[in-house]
């Protein structure tokens, strides 16, 4: 078995176990929150999912800078792959946030600063992923995507600070005065974040491998066309 | 258990798996095309 395949299998195993441990902690270790009750348990994976989405977009930002600096395809592949995985996680964050908001705020959605920025961010990255199969030449597409990925990243710090700068109903978990959580809640949150990060790494590796294979296929097609003519 | 909590955790479990299967399916498709071209 190749070393790459071994690493892939180990990552799948470790991230799967970490995910199950986190799931177990959410339901059997973390205490029931006094005000919101059972539904507050959405919090652990909701925050972990948002973290992975933000981290994924950060990797896209870094990949964009790397591509503009070096013109190497591997940076473009990293940026594109991470944006796709990050977008899936941010979509999950939005949907589960709505499911949490309904019983707690009495509505699925409200146009307050954090949620509005999240909606704009989601639309920006949907556009990014859709633009990647555009009619532009591959090099122009990659350069455009790099600039777009760098510019779109502004929504990540904006989303983080939105609940600190403006009046909003979204809770602030991490503030200058520490975390408003009990130790057991903090443990569960940290394990969830670690598990989600591992799953992200596993998915990102697979997505990058897919893009490399697509490149190989494109090269083979060119070679085939050249031979035919 | 509140229905919102249940639905949220179903989404948390199914979505990453869905993405993994989607990537695997796309890889298999590309691999088949590569194999066909290499054979040719």
C-alpha cells in the first residue's frame, strides 16, 4: 500500500473516531444548559462547523496569495478545494443555526448584523465555487479566483467582530472576560472543534487528490487529441 | 429529545458523509476516464 493511501486511511479512521467521541460527549458528558435546555446542545457542533468553515476560507485566502506570488497550480488547487469544503461547513452552520434560533429566538431568521454577514458570505463563496468552471482560460480563471478568494475572506473577520461591534441577538461565547461556559462544556466544545478539524483535513486531502486527477485527465486528453491529429 | 436538536445532529452527521461520497464518486468517474484513455 502506498504511503499516501496509508495516510488517507489513518486520517479517515482517526477523524471518524474523533467525530464519534465528540458526538458522545455532546449527549452524555456535557451538562444540560439551564436556560435553553436540551436544544443548546446544537451549540457544540454549530461552533465547530463555523470554525471549520472560517478555517477553510482562511486556507483559500492563503492559497490565493500563494498562487499570485508563485503562479503554481498547487496553490490554486488548495484554494479551490478548501473553498468547496468550507462552503459545505458554512452551509451546515447556517442551517443548524436556524434550527437553534427557532426555539430560542422564536424565529428561524432575523436580519441582524451577524446573520446578514453570514448570508452575504455564503453567497460570495457559492459564487466562487460556481465561477470555477467558467469559460475563462485556466490561468485567467485561477488568477481571478485567487483575487476573489482573498477579497471574500474579509467576511470572516467581519463575521467574527460583528457580534462584538454591533448590537446583535447572537450570543458572544468567547469575549475578553473568557468563556461563558462550564468546564465540561468547554471540554466538549474543544473536542468537537478538534474532531471537525480532522474531518476537514480528511475531506480536503480527498478533494485535492480529485483535482490532481482531473489535471492528469486533462493532460491525457490533450495528448490523445495531439496523437489523433 | 427536541426535534430541532435531532434534525441538527442528523445534518451534522450526514453532510460531511455526503461530501465524502460526492468526492469519491467524482474521483471514480475521473479514474475510469483516465483508465479508458490510457488503454487507448
